[in-house]
């Protein structure tokens, strides 16, 4: 099927933990538009696709999204490892660590666990591909919406 090399294509080497950055990045792991949702979206939509070439493409993209998941997990692990109890208690991750310590659990930045309801699979190729485009175009907000709005002309 495919060959798995036990190394990241782009190695992650983070020296200093950073819980604030980890809180943002965790949505890329288990948020509605994160890598887990993307891989499930493509790998499940492929079954109802009526075109062999597109089915193959959806399989390839879904597999690639799993590789992204591995990179995001490496980033999160390195951002949260070797933390003291005080650092954890003072962080936005305090409630997360109660249940998962430094284990990686797919949640959104809001703390909502990953759910397959994030994944749109309708069995209609045009609907499914539009779902994929919309999810891939989603940009996480790191500023309040009022700061992102353009000024009227």
C-alpha cells in the first residue's frame, strides 16, 4: 500500500516549552478544521466518489493529512514537555492536564474534544469537494474579530 519511514519529513526541534502557542496549535490536531478532521474527511469521502482518479486523489490527500497530524503532534509534545506543576497550573492548559497530563488528546483550542460531526460526507462529489475546499480555507482566528475586519471604503 505505502511505505512508512519512521522519521518526520520535516523534523521538529523545539527547545523551549510554550503553553500559549500550544493552546493555539492544538486546534490543528483536533479542531473542526484540523488535520484529524481533514484526514477523516478525505478518507471517508473517497468511497462514494464515482471517479477512479478522484478517488485515488482523495486517498492520497487523506494519507498526507495523517502525516500532517504526526507533525502537529510532534510540535505539541515538544511545546508541552518537561513542565513543572506550577507552569501547568498557571497555563491555559491546566484543565487539559488534569485528564491527559502531557499525553496528546485531539481537542480544539476551546477544549472541545474531536468529534466526527466536524466531518462532512454527503456522498455527492460536488458537495463533498466543496466541503473540502471550505475546511482547507478556514483560517484560525488569533485576534478578536474586530481587529480583523477591514475598514469600510
